[in-house]
């Protein structure tokens, strides 16, 4: 069974009288444990594609299956459960919760699932990402790079089967970005599926497969 | 022209925002206006009452005949006598002299001389002070009532002003991006200010007009139906609107709103247009939470704990508004219920006829028999209020003291028993335990031609003060409370000075009163109808009850509106937070439950806290007033209905806003 199956997927945004095809009849599959890079120009529909796979956006037509769950026909409860347990999503714009400290942001997916937060795992992740002394800060008090690392830690805290990473290295310097890339590769080596959106050719080349989209098409 | 276009657009695009602002303003204006009009009417009614009673004259000489008029002519400093319906009226010409008590005494002596000269013994003079005759009340209870009303009025203005200001500011906030748009399109600062000022003026004028019309019309109706009740053909409350007061109220609101608009526009003018355009998207500032985030049994409970510890400010501000208002209302309602029980009670001795007894005459056995036989009289009893006694002065330079003699046992809970020649006096008079007083019959002290004489030793009774009472001194005469034994001696030698009547049915009071007035027609008789006084008070309090209910209804509506707007704003403001949490895997149901739970906790507090605050206070009040604490079904039903309404107002905006926010996710 495929980790992700995308069939004839289309997403149309109506902007006034104009239809914008953010994702235009895309089909592909991702096998379990695969690491796929998604590349393309700005505005080509990468984020929209990840949102559709993550069940955040509803497709205009076509179908998406993630880990055997059909996104289009599932109710909100099932989709939310899937996001909490199977999925990790590193958002392009972080989506940190401003009223929570970095630490609380990171453990939020576990709390939403009613699980007890694993302190050692948290410290391990924070240590690896170099934010262990920023855990008590609110997002507003963190730099862009630090916020990005908190977002990455949050996506990894629940050991996701499928990791969606939307430009996780966008705000980082080369050295830090290389480390993050190393982490993602390690996650993939443990058998997890990774979908990585990136502008960096180098990182795309490190992935097993590359999907290029432009104007919503492959 | 562009203003009109913009305004039209802004009204058509978000008409409900303007409607909400209009409703809040109307309610906010209405409340203080209601209280102000009631205060004006109270002052006006009292003024009319005093003017009607005094007829603007200093002296009223009752029981007069047309033939007595010439005797009162030509008194220097007094107006010519005017005769109307058995009374001669005179007034002091100079206001200065009228205000001066010494010159009033001089005039009084002159009038007494003229009365003696007329030979008509029935003449009954009454004097009115300058203030009384000019409708200026000096009654402390009326003045304190006016002061309390003024205070309440100012408090309500303060409350309304603060709410209006915050409502207007949140209204402006909604349109901050419009300011950005207008600025980006090249509109000048002045143009934008003029635009918002015009909008404010339009909404303000409409709301002010509505509030004035509603308050005047509804209060006029309430006064006509309930409050303008006449007692002895005079009302104490007469509907009256003081236009200056209304204008003053509106001016205060206008200035406050204008200032808040000015300040907001000033702030906008210093910010770049871009910041304003994004203003609506900014998350509310949240301070670092003090309490750590804790995991609860369910994710919804965990989130609810998070909201309560970090974003509860909106809900606490709702509580801060609704709890005191509800508590004060319940307290007032309870006070009034207790007061109604006390004033509305049936008088045990509903009617009384009394006689001032010249020459030791009182009511005879035939009088008693006549009264007992009247229709509607259940029981009649003689009353002895001997006033033919004085206290002898302690030294020749001092003067005698007039007395009122009462039985000590009549005080109810008498603290101690008195031996025959022991008495009690009020704590408030300048006598102490152990003082010796000399009691004497008046005719043994005064001689026939107005002088005084030394009373014979057998006419003097020596009394010792043995106890102090908590009673209030009654003014001109000293109250002494004597032993039952001595009282029996005193009244044995006195005729009854009054007859108190218990009615078979309280409704018979008018008929019995009329019968008594015709039978005891002389000027020395007076009939008091306590039952009609009690009926009047009861009717009056039911009017006040209704007025209070009305004012509260307006206040409640106002509070509900504020809660509604705040709660909608709260959920709308949390939209980004909700979206993010949904992305992280919080289901819509979990999110919905977490907010409803937070809301429910506040709603429960909003319903129970006022009850818990007002109940002990009412109990305390009842204990103090020695009235039984009673919770009748009506009261409980009113409270239950209000609670349901309050719960709904807490629940509905949150529910509706959540549905709206969660649907597109
Ligand atoms: N909510 C939306 N409403 C309308 N149009 C949208 C919405 N989201 C995305 N679009 C449009 O869809 C297209 C694809 O957007 P998307 O965010 O997927 O691009 P992207 O490839 O992630 O770009 P970038 O590399 O800059 O992040 C864009 O033209 C964008 O304007
Ligand atoms: Mg993107």
C-alpha cells in the first residue's frame, strides 16, 4: 500500500471572476519510507499540494489517500486524528501559537491527542535543534530561525509516519540548514516517509525522487 | 460627495455593525435619562406639594369666619389678609424678615394678640417657613433621597460612558483597515476625520433622539398609570422633564465619544497605512502566561484550561459587568420586597380620632359607644396621651419643659422593671441615670392670666431616671417612660384623648373616616387614617417596583448587548488560533467544546455569583429591619427567567461565532 496516493487532484481558488488553478490535475504516488522533493517556482502550488495531502484544504476534484485514509470522504474527526497521530507538518509560515511558550508549542500535538508529553524526547529534540535555552520564550520573543526550529520540533514530536516539510530551511543559514536536512534524512532512514518542498537544488538532489511542478502541473 | 459614497458603502457593507453601535448607544443614553427624569419628577412633585400646602403664604389661620378678617388687617410688615374657604392667609412682605426666626416670632405674637381680640376661640394658626412656602424642601429624607438619586445617576453615567467608549472604539477598530484604504487612495487626514465625525454625528443623533423619546414616553406612561398617586389630593411624584438636564447628559456623552474618536484618529494618523491595513489580522497581545499549561482528561479540557489561563480577559470583563449589575438588582429587588411587606401590611389600628383637650375634656363613654357601634368597626379602644403635665425648672432662671408621658411597658422589650417613681428617658437627651425630675400638672404651674405660680407640694411628683431607652427624641417635648403603676394613676384622673379603631376590613377605612369626621366635627377633633396611608404607600411602592423593574430591564438589555458584542469579538479574535490548532490536529468538535466549556464556566459564575452576593446581604438587611426573610415564588421565577436569559446570552454568540469560524476549516 502506498503512503500517499494522489489522483487527478485539482484545487481551484476563485478570485473575483477569475479561477486560479493552484493544483491542476496532479497524480502521483509515494511509497512508504520514500523521501520525495517537491520543487517549483514561487506560486506554482507546492504549499497547496501539501495542504491537500495534509487534509487542511479540500480538493475541488480528484482524490487523495494518505496511509489508507481517503481524505475526501473522511469526516473532520478522522482527518484530525490522522493529522495528530500519523502526520507531521512543518508549515512555511510556522503557524506557532502566540500564547504558548516554545516548549508548549512543541508538545501541543501530544496534548491534543490526550497523550502525556515525553520530556526526554522533547529535550533531545530541542538539544539537537539548538533551542534548549529558548523553551520558555513566547514565539514573539524568538527570531525567525528559532521559530522555524520550534515548528520543526513540533512536527517531529509525535514520530510521524509521514512528514510534510514546507521549506523547512527557508530562514536558516547554510550550516543550520544542512543540519536540518541531515535530521530529515535521519527521519527518513528510520523508515518514515518525507515530502520536502524546497528551493535548494542541493537538497532536492539528496532526496530519492523529485517532483517538479509549475503552474499547478507536474 | 465622496463622504456620502463612502458612508453609503460602509453602511451597506456592514449594516449590523452600525446597528449594534446604535443599539448600544441608545441603551447607554436611555439608562441615565430614566434616572434623571425620575429625579426631576421627584423634585418637582415635592415642590408642587409644598407650594400647594403652603399656598405661598406664611400664616394660615384655620376655622376662621369672614367676620374675623378685619382683625388681621393693618399688621405692619404683613400682607393684607385674604379669606378663602374658612382660612385667612397672610404672608411676611420682606423675604429677609421671613427667613429670620426672630422677626417671625414677633409677627407670631402679633397674630396671637389679634386672634384673642377676635374672640373666636376655634382659630387655628399655622406658620410656614420661607423655604416651605417657596417650594424649597428642607426635609432631610427628601434631600438625602435626591442626593442618592444624583449619585446613582452619576454612577450610571460613568458606567454608560465607559461602555459607550469601548463599544465605539471596537467599532472604529473594525474600520481601521478602511482608514488604511482611504489613506492609500490619497485621502487627507482632514477628509478622513470629517468622514468619521459625520458618521458619529449621524449615529449619535439618531440614538440620542431614540433614547429621549423612549425615556420620556415610557416614563410618562408609567407615571400616569402608577406613580402619580394622590394622597389628600396631593401627589409627591409628578412627571416632569428638565430639558437642561437632558441636554447636559447628551453633551457629556457627545464630548466623551468625540474625544475617543479624536484620540483614535490621532493614533491612526501617526501609523503608516500598511499597518492599518493589517490591523484586523493582528492577534490580540497576550502576556506570558503565569500558569503552566496542564494536561487534562480530554483535549477539550486541556484547551479550555489554556483559554482560561491565557485568554480569559474578555470573559472576565463580561463577568465584571454582569455580576455587579445582577447582584445590585437582586439586592434592590429583595429590599423592595421586604419594604413592601413592612409598608404594605394591614394596620392593626387603622383609624384614630383624637382630641386636643382644653380644660380636661376628652372622649366620653357615649363617644366610645358611638364609635364601637359604627359599621366597619371591629374594636375600639381609648387612648390616653396625657399632655397636661410639665417638668418644673430646676432653678428660677430656667423654664419649664413640656412633656409627653408614655408607659415604659409599651416599648415592647423593656430592659428592666421600674418601681413606681422611676422613669426611663431616651439616651439622646441630656439626662442621665440618677437625675431627679419634678413632674407637675400644667394648671398647677400656670396661672389664669398667663403668668406662672409656685405649685403646691402635693401637686409635684418627684421622679428618678432609672433607665435609658433607644427611642428617638420627638422634638419639642421630652418623652418620659413611666412605670405602669404611675401611668395607671395618671390616666385614672384623665379622660381618654383618643380612640383607636380596628377595622373589620381594611377597605372600610374611608367610610369609617367619613362617619367620624361628620360626628366629631369640631376644630378640636382630628381624624387620622393610617390604613389609607398604608394603602397609599403600598400603591406607591408597587409603582416604584415597576419603575425599578423597567430601569433594570433597560440595564439588562444593555448588559446583554455588551456581552453579545464582547463574546462575538472574542471568538472572532481567536480565529487565527483556531485555524492553527485545527491544522495541528484539533478536531472541530474539540475546539468547539473547549470554547463552550470556557464560556460555560463564566456563565455559571455569572448566574450564581449575584445570587450568592445578594442573598447574605438581604438576610443581613432583614435581620436589621427585623423583617422575615422570605423568598417567594415570583421572585424565584424572575430570577430563574433572568438566569436562563443570561445563560443564553453567554452561549449564543459563542456558539454562533464558533460555527462561523469553524465552517470554512
Ligand atoms: N487561499 C487562497 N485563496 C486564493 N488563492 C490562493 C490561496 N492560496 C493560494 N492561492 C493561490 O494559489 C497559487 C499557489 O499558491 P501556493 O501557496 O501553493 O504556492 P507555492 O508554490 O507554495 O509558492 P511559494 O514557493 O512562494 O510558497 C498562488 O497563485 C496563490 O496566489
Ligand atoms: Mg509555499
